[in-house]
């Protein structure tokens, strides 16, 4: 019984690992440009909101440099 349980548990872990890898790959594709591998504007907006919130939370200044 223990061996059967371990076998099933290991099989489930394999599925979870594959799903996690697939999700990570999809996320990376969603936030980067496929030609340049640079972050896209949607990712920039998301990160900017997070950093503005962090600066407000800790009452710090936030600088932004665009080139």
C-alpha cells in the first residue's frame, strides 16, 4: 500500500512540476517581446504601479528615468 501511495504521489508531483514550468514559460512570454526579449509596456505599467505604491507606503521619493 505504501509503495502504491508513493507511486501516485510521485506521479502527481511530476504533473505539478510540468504545470509549474508551463505556467512560468507562459508568464515569461506574456511579459516580454518575442523579438527582443525585452519587457513589454504592460509589464512596465504593472511594475511602475507596484513601485509607486511601495514609495508611498514607505514615504520615499521615486525617480524614473526613461531613455
